[in-house]
């Protein structure tokens, strides 16, 4: 997988990444790892520092790649280089021309070749040297070997010498010709440089002082401003030219080199290199500025050329080549094919001069070379391409001054950010579709707050059933009161209950537990009336309690209604009201274990066991019997399970509703319950046995009729349901 | 209680404890995962809960009238576990579940369960004091108060699970009239008969105790279902064996 | 309170009560009785709390939120306070208080029970529409059969031995079925109680 190497932090990034993931620097024009040629060239040009970092196996691979790509790439780049050289037009330093576009500092550009503009000599030389690339490559010596110090110095000196002739050569060179410096880069011929050559301070100073611009070179230092201005007036002015000019200015400002400083490793800013003629220009490849300020095609070519040269022999040529190479600012889109053109990375200014006094200049790492390119390109002031200097006013001619006349054009109104939702057309279309879909959904039939109305048919049926039931009951009660089909044989459980009550003495009280709710108190009242009347007739003392709050009140009412028939029974002296026993079945356990603790007071909050009726009672077994009135089978079961074991043989009689009788009858059959009076049928049977007609007998006929009517209704409804197709549709 | 009954009862309790503990072990469950018969009513309950959540309607859970002091209180704990699980399952609904009960202690516990479920699902701000209410202290007053909740048009699912009497027919009938999903379960025989005739999804017998297990409330519930099955077979075998021995004349 | 202390307390108390039920030792019995008394008191207090929540948390809240039909809530609140204050002043055995039960609660609940009969009768009409399966048909047939039997139509069966036997056997059928269901419910109760006892199910520990 090919990756991009960041030029700043030297980390690998995705091939399609535009910016480095780590440092956010632009990744364009950087050599992609894995592409043929680019990485090889970088590896071959790597300095010993990089070689120390890179594993040996990787270095061998890179070197092998560089060797492989060197030969076929020699012939390839010629056509694109020639094409690109043809595009190069030097800027014409004429006042009539338009001001050259301002180039921001650090940017590389290219000198547009235009008629009338003199190209530096080094460019023309490069053009000449493109074709005999092989021969030049052999004689190529790295500029590092020549100069102990930085390559940019060599380049600078090369520019000074070759400016004039190169410009002339550039004039002659047509768009199809390759600049000399460029050709030299493309070729494998490093600039010639004797090995072991190191420049002394005197030489450096001499070179600096005696440097005369060649024909075609840029103007002398004194006239630098004018030339610079002329170039800037050119539309295709390239900031690299600007950089060159800056360098020249810097050279003027540089004091003479001291030997001591040189020995100490001081790197002069500008050094005249002997391999000027052969060294390729350090100027950047000529490309129109407006195309891309970050054009680093020439850098690519430098690297390719550096990668193509044989490593041991040709490393010496690199400094020379680098010296004549144009200043290569850091970033830029390279139109040149890096893979086909040798690129010699520049050394960083000052670094190599520190410890390298030997003739053999080691290869600098790619990153160092790139950094030297950055440093070698003097950062220009951020002058706009349209105006490099003020043309009028008191600041005329001063570079970098603000153009007050064009300030309104420079500064625009700040953008106003609103809170409006930025909706695209597509989104609005989709929103409209969704709203249409929602509106199409019919509203729910049952709105919030509205009660669902039952179907009229269902309501009518319910009313009819109710009316029918009421009609039957009233009809029987009115037309044939007391008429019923009485059983011939009495239920054994009812008969047993009667027998037990009949055998009770009047000395022992009977505990009556009213454990029923108000809803079924009607049926319980009908069912228990005869039994209570029987107890009253026997003059048995009664003690009442209830396990629900309403039971005691209901029981009092039943006693009152029963006393109407048995007037001899005095409720005030023959009954004790314990009231409500809280706790449910837990209270029943307490009652079974210790009745006096469970029932300490009466309903009137009087001490219960001080009553004369209860003086001989200390436990449940001291009662004559236990009668439980309940409408719930579970309640009856609790009494049987919790209390019956503690009764000690006294009878347990249950008065229940018809619905709970089936659940309690097994207890009777098992002997745990001694008597059961269940429902109206049991009550009527008890009344018959007692020979005391009561409400059970009176309403039993209506009850029987109602049962038959309901049975008919169910039968009819079931038959209709079986005959008719479909049923009730289940929800969910 | 006689010694034989006490001893037998204690043995049964200890055996039940051991079975539940063993069947709850992870290793046992991994080797012998519990397999239960499908109860369509509970499956439809899950679907009804999902539909209720999607529609943004409410769920009413009535947990009956039995007190914690009665032997039917065990069904009360099952109801509370079911309430907790249903509250968890309907946590994403816009309408939090409403619980009605017929006993004071049960009402307090149901509020605690609903608050806990709301806290677990970070919907505590949606809980209100009337979501776990005592609708009545007597069976019929409890049903009358719960009818007010059942007839709420926002309620589209009624789960009647607990100790009811025949008066619970009001609730199931009203729920069916409102076209709401009705699942009814009770430990009372009369209520089961009424539910079978009036509710769309009745549960018969001890299926009431199986609801938390089928809703996957916890492994302990599922292991207790397996324990019940084992004890049921043991009881059936004991009854058949005792009947045979009685017929033979041994006992 | 979500802590192991609650689970330990529940287990400890449950073990004592259970042991006191099976082991008739006097120390355990007395402790068990005390614990059960505390339980009764707690249940009573919980009932009072729930009733207050019903009045203030439900009905007053409905009035405050101006829910529909708040007149019934007003009726509940007013009658509650009247009866509560009267019961505190006069006592539960006062004839006035007993009249509230006798003349208000009894007729209301008895009427509800009567309406329940009509509701169940109508629901029974649609039994087979709702439960159209074999179980529903069996339920339907058994309902009809026992309605007829309990109506007293076969009261003459005592004179006919075969019919008497059949009717007697028919009376035993629901008992057997009920027993089976009750046994299953008892096993479920047993398992649930054990689960509570060992702490596997903690509805209190939220």
C-alpha cells in the first residue's frame, strides 16, 4: 500500500490524504512511499543520519530500488522536462510590464520565460545540459563535497556567476528547450567538484566580494531593487526569483567571514562554488506563479536526479549540483515528474559545515535536505502577487508596505453567521414528503381524553340481558312468591350442621367469625339467618369477631334482623362483640395460640375477658363451637388450616356462599369441617329442617328461575357463536 | 401440628431450597438449559408491550387485593416481580406503567418497585405518585377504582395478575370493551373461571407463578419453575401410589 | 434500601418464623409471635399510608391538575374526612358509624355484585366467540350442566338411584379439578416463598 510521507514530521499517511494526520501540514507533492522511483531517490540521497535511523535491510532495499529506477528513468523525463522548460519564461524586468505577482514567503515559484526577459545563466546552462544527461551525471559532484558549508551558498554563487549568461541562454532557449540547470538536474552528472575541496575563509570572502554577475544573471546587487521590481511587475513573476533577490541582498549584508568562525563550523551565507558551470541552477523550476505557488516539481526532479546517480561515486557531485540548484522553498505542487528526474536534496544551511571538513560529503537525509531547501529560500515578505510595492505616495518603492488605496479590497466584511438552518433542496424535498405521509395517516379513532364508545349492539345486548334477568326475578317474586323446587333430601353437610347446633349447650359461648364483605353479605345473610336464629332459639351465648373492618358492622345488622323473629334472645346480655381482628391469617395464628392475647378488648374497648360470658374461656377449645361465615374459599381455608388444629375437638361449622362451597366441601369430607351451610340451597334446607321459613326459602324460587334463564342465554349464545363464522379478533 | 406433619413439611421446604439453588447454578444451566412449554398469552403480552411502547400508550398492571399477611401473599411477590419486569420492559414508553392494588402494603411495595424501575431506566422524572395507587380497600371498591384506570383511553394494555375475586370480571370486561390487550391471571378459582370467559388472554392455574420466569426476570424464577415441575411429578406419584396402596389395603 | 443488610434481615426473620412453625419450641414461638405482631402493626400502618396516598396523591392531584370529572374526587375526599373524623370521635361501634356501613357501603357493593351477575351473564353469551377451541367447548358444556344441576331441576334425582349416583359424581368433578389447580398453586406458593426466603427474589430491595 502506497503511503505519503509527511515532509514535516516524516510520518506516513494515507495515500489519499491531503494533509498530514499528525501535524496537519500539506502532503501534496510529497513523494509517496511505494511509488516507483520517488522513494528510491529519497533513500539514495539519505544522509548518514538517516541511514543510521533506517534499518540496514531497508536501506539496501531502497538503494536497490534507486538503482533499478535510475536507468529507465533517465530517458523518460526528457520530454516532460522539455515541455516544462518551454513553459518557463523569465520575467521581463521592464517598467511597462505589469507588476509581478507577489509571492508569499517560503513559496517556490518559477520564472516565467517571456520574451525580453533575461534568464539567469544557470538556467540556460541547464537547458543545454539536459540532453547529454549521462555524461553530465558522471561529472556531477554534489555541492556538499565542494563546500564544507551549505549548498545554498554554492547555489548563490552559481547564480551570481551564471545569471547573465543564463538569461541570455534563456532567451535563446525556446519553449521546447530545457533549462540548463534543469537539464543538469535531470542528468546523472553531478557537478564537478574535486574531492576534499573545502573553502577557506579567504576564498569565501574573495568570492563574495569579487563575485560578478554573469551575463544574463540578475542585476548587480546595487541594482537589485530595480531588477526585483521589474520582475515583480511581470505577471508571471515567481517568488523564487524574489527569493533569489533576497539572498543576494543577504549576501551584501553578510560580513566577511572570519577564519575562526569558519573553523568553528560557521557556515557562510553565500559561497561561490567552483562547479558553477556544471552545477544546475538552484533556482526553482520555472512555472507560472499563478498556477501554483507551491510548485515543487523542480524539487522532485532534484530528488530523482540524486536518486539516479550511483551512490558511492556520485555522492561527491551532489553538493555541486545542489549549489547550482535553485532555491527550493518547501511546498508546492510539482508539475515535473519527480519519478523521472533526479532530485538532489539541498542541505540545510550550516549543518553540514559544522563537522564536515573532509572531502567526502555524506548524504544528507531527505528531511534535512528539504529543510535546507526551506531555509535556503529566504522567506519573502507576504506581498501580494498583484502589488509587490507601493507605487505611489510617500511609501512608494518600499516593499511590503500596505496598499492603503486598496485597503477596502483587502478587507471585507466579516461573514455573518445566522441561526437559520441551512437546508438543502434535497432535504427540503424529503421533509415535504415526510409531512405528506404523516398527514395521510388517518387520526386515531380514540383521541386523547375521549373514552372509547362501546358498540351500540353490545350495549343493547347488555341492556336486554339485564332487563331479562330483572324481569324473571320480579315475575317470580310477584307471581309465585315462595314457589321453588325444593330438594327431597337435605344435603348431609347441612343436616350435620343442624345437628351440631342442636346439641350445643347454653353454658358455653359460641364464637362466630364474620369474615365476609358487604358485596356478598346479602347471600350470606340469607344463608346464615336460619343458623343464627337456631342458635338464638337455643339461647347460646354468642361472641362475634370479624377479620375485616366491615364484617362486624354487617354482623350486628344480621343479629338485629334475626332478633326480630327470636325476641327472647337479649343481644345486650347474651352477645359479646370483639370487633375487628387485624392481621388476616397472621391474626388467626395468634387467635389459635392464645385467644385472650389476640382479643384483649371488645369493640367498645372494654376488657373482653371480664365479661361473665367469657370468664370460663381461656382458649378456643373452651368455646362450644366455632361458626365461620365467609364468602371466600380462601378465607375459609385459612380458618381450617390455621385455627382448626387448635379447636381441640369442638365443632367447626362453615356458612359459605355457593361459589366457595365446592372448595370447602372436601374439608368437610376429610373431617376438618363438621358442618357446611352453602348458599341459598343450604340455607333453605336448613330452614326446612328447622321448620322456620325464612328469606332463603322465599327467594329460592327466583334463584332457580334465574339460573335456568341464564343457562338458556348461554346456550343460545354458544350455539350462535358456533354457527356463525369468525370470532372475536384478538388484539396483539 | 403433629410431628409427622412438621417433619414432612420441613423436609419439603429443605428439598425445595436445595432444588432451587442447584437449578440456579450457572454450570447446571449451561448443561441443562431450562425448556418450558410455550404460553401464547405471555408471548402476546410481549408483543402488546412493544406495541404499547411504539404507540406511546400506557400499560395498567393490577396486582390484586390480597394482603402480605395472607397465605396468598406469595402470589403478591410474584405480582411485584412481574410488575418490576413489566416496568423495565416498558421503560422506553412515553407513558409510564400504572399499578393498582387493593391492599395498603401492596400499594406501598408497588410504588417502591415502580420507583426502582424508573431509576434503573433513568426515567425517574416521569414517575408520579398516582402511578402506584391503592384503588380501594375492599374488593369491590378496589375494582371500582381500578375501572377508572382501565377506562382511560391512554391505556391500551391491562395486565390483571394477582388475587382477585369474581368481581374482577368488571376489569376484564371493561378492558375488552376498550379494545385493549387483556392478560388475566389469578390464584383464585372463581376468578380464573371469570377470566376465562371474559379476558382475551387468561392464565389458568399456576401459570400465574410462571409469568416472571417467562419474562426472564431472573434465573431464580426459571429454576423455581423447574422445581415446581419436579415437585408436581413427585406429588402426583405420591398421590397415585397412596391411592394404589389404599386400594390394596396396605394403608 | 439496596444493601445486603435488607436481604440478611429478611432471611433471618423468615427463618425464625418458619422454624417456629415447624419446631414447637417455646423460645422460637414467643419470638415468632412477637415478630408476627410487629408485622400486623406494619401492615396497618402501610394501609394507612396507602389510604392517605389515595386521598392526597391521587384525588387531590386530579383536582389540582383539573382532570375531567373531578366531582367524584371531591366526593371521595369529603366523605373520607367526614367518616374518618366521626370514627375517631365516636368509635367504630357507634350506631352512626355502623349506619354508614349498613346504609351506604352495603347497598353500593351489593348493587355492584348484582350488576356483576348481568355482566358475567352477557360475557358468558360470547364465551365461544372468545374461546373457540376444545377447552372453550368443554367449559361451555360444563357451565350449562352445573347451572342445570344447581338450579334444582334434578331434585327428584334422589328417587332414582342411577340419576342420584350420576348427580353425585357430577358434583365431585369440579372438586377434583379444583384440587389439582389448588395443588399447583400451593407448589407455586411454596417455591415463591422459598425464593423469598433464600434471597433470590427481593422485591423489597430496590
